[in-house]
């Protein structure tokens, strides 16, 4: 639908260093990028985000098919950025913080 990826980034887990996986990536002429050893905390933000998506949306209303999953994640991301208040940013919504930054930059 959108073509082939040009690069894939993974950690150094055994599933990503296995010859079968690496061979498949190389056969499709995709470049590989791997996080360095000891960089597990690099994924902490995204891991926390996906935990929120799962517990606040998907586990409560499991998708029935692929497009339903897309719609539910899309709906949650709108909620997360435009409605949900975040204690880590003084109970602002991310869109509020973004708009404040735009005003400062202008």
C-alpha cells in the first residue's frame, strides 16, 4: 500500500539478530539500525505510551479486525493529545503545551 520501508530500527533482542530475520530484511534491501547494548531505557517513553493505549482503550474495547484497530488507536491518539490531561506536564493536555510553544517561538 505504501511501499517498502527503507530502514528498520530494533533492539538487539535474539529475534532481531536471528539469521532468518536479518536475511529477510536484507533480501528486501532494507537497512538495519540497532540500538546499542544497555540502551533499554531508550524505549521507556514509547513503552509507557503503548501501555496506556492498551489499558485505556484496547483492553476495554478489543478491536474486531484490522481497520477497527486502526480506528481505535486513531481515536485514542486524538483523546491522548487533545483531551487527556498529563500530570507530567502540570495537568496540561499535550495540545496546550504545543500551542504554548508555538506562541513562544513566534
